[in-house]
C-alpha cells in the first residue's frame, strides 16, 4: 500500500546511500544509511507522512530502526 501511495506522489528518489566509508561529519552525528526523496511540494510530503500507509510502515520500522524524517523545502531550478 505504501509503495502504491509513493509511486503516485514522489517526484523522484534522489538517492539512497550507505556510506562506506562514513562521511566526514563536521558537526552533529551521521547515520550509516540515508535516503533522500523529492516530493512535488510540501503538501505532498506532509500527506505522505500523515497517510495511514506510511504510519503503518512507520510503526513496523520503529521496532527495528532509528530514523529521522525531515521535510525541507527545495529551491527552484
């Protein structure tokens, strides 16, 4: 269900990376894996986060992994 929701709403997945070697973290802390997803707009990103499909997947993920979900407005091309 989440995959079907995302397929209609994600502009593109920019990259999913597993950093080997780990990136040079200048401040804060780094994660071993990162995924960046571009949505059409903030409203679509919020709709994804608040969707029942994502919330169900989130509940499962929270049992096995730590994660950050950050929405950042992009810049115009």
